[in-house]
């Protein structure tokens, strides 16, 4: 047992050495989601916080807040872990989230959270008569350490209203609130401003709630079990992030490989098309050459035939002429000389 304790302590020390200084247990503020859930799971503290955030709602008391509550929707759907989940005396349900990083997905997340909260109510009412009108109002509250809409406001409150008829409220009972700890404009109470300042490390003297938060925060850091859970949570989240990055890298590589293969296939197809086109042009040129050669041979044959016919006609002509002149009494030698002389003269004129 002693060895196991020493080994566990060494493992925890090694894990803590990996944690960035600002995220180490002793340096955590209420803005850390684990610390926020730990401190605000106190019924009285959570009630006072909600009264400061929602001054227009009379909250007498709330049910014991459930820290890191997990809800799952329909079968096979993604589960969601809420930082703080509670219900007020009038039945309204609340999800309060602390946000330190702007992932640009809070508006869509808020819609999913409202759906899950309503679904959870309906699931719990199985076997009971439950009408849609009995679904309670739901509040999704994001306490942000950044300005989610970059307008400088302390608070942004949303509900569903008609785009065409001004002032027509849908009445679906879904409200989404974004608090901006770095806000500078807008009307909020001094009490809420003190709470937002505390999230940023500034304490307001004389505010009993803020003083109690600071005391509970110091007390929470004395809990060795909380310290151990925080370190394991950090290691789990860091591993999950690294795995997600690795999956993203693998997906990017696979996409790049697919694009490269597609580009190569396209280039090969284009090259084959060009080669086929060139082969077709070569075949066409060869056919044209063969046709020209055939035409030339035909022309040569026609010329040879014409020359042969002309030679035959001339031979017959000279034979007939020789016969006539010889019959007239001219010697054959004289006739041959006359014909030869005439042919020479004709060729010279040509």
C-alpha cells in the first residue's frame, strides 16, 4: 500500500509538471470550469449568483445544483456535460456554463442544450400526463471570459421573436444569456459587475457574496482529492485534444492524398486523351498520304497509257505515210529521212 501511494504521488507530480502554470491547482480561479462547478455546487452561492444574473426573476430557492451533469438525448446521440445544472422553486431549469475559450460555436451549442434540457424533462415524466405546454422555461447561461459578439456589452440576452411582427414573442420559454467578463457597455447591477470582476481576479471590498466566494475558492484548493481529480481531468482533456489534432492531421493527409491521386488520374486521363487524339491525327495523315500516293500512281498510269496510245498512233501514222509515199515512187530511205527531219523540227518548235 505504501509503495502504491508513493507511486501515485510520483505520477501526480509528473502530471502536474506538464500542466501550464496558469492552469495548476494553486493558480486556478473561479473561471476554471472544474473549480466553478466545485464552488458553485453550493446551493446558497448558486442561488445568489443566479439572482445577480437574473434580477427580474424572483428566485426563492433552487434545488441542489448538479455539477458536471451529463445529459444524453436520443439513442446514439452525443452526450453533453453541463458545468452546473439546477432548477428554481417555480420549475424553471437552468444550465450555467463557464467559458474561457471562444470556439465560435456557442450559439449552436445553446440550441442543442435547450433541446437536451427539454428532452430530459420529457424523459423524466414518462408514465405521467405531460403536455408540451408543461415543459418549463429553460435558461442556458454562458459566463464568458471573452466577448462572444465583440460589441463590448456586459450581457447579451436572446429569446425567439417574430421577424415580421415587432414585439411578437414566440413564447417557447427558451432563453439564452451570454455574460461578458470583459464588457464595458450596457446596464447591469453593481452586484453582477462585482461577480464578473471576481472572475477576472478582482475582489470588491464589502461584498459579502464575493468575500464568501474567495473564501470557498481558497478552501477548495486545500482538498487533495479535488487536486487529484483536476490533474486527471487535465490529462484526459489534453489527451483528447491531442487525439483530435492527430485525427485532424490524418484526415488532412487522407484528403491531400485523395486530391493528389485525383489530380494524377486526371492528368493521366488527359494524357491518354491527347495521345489518342495524336494517334487519330497520325492515322488521318497516313490515310491522306496513302490517298495522295494512290492518286499519283493513278496519274502516272494515265500518263503512261496516254504516252503509249500516242506512240501507237504516231507509229501507225508513219507506217501509213511511208506506205503512201513509197507507193508514189519515193524510196524508203528518203521517206525515213523526211519523217525524221520533220519530227526533229516539231520537237524543236515544242
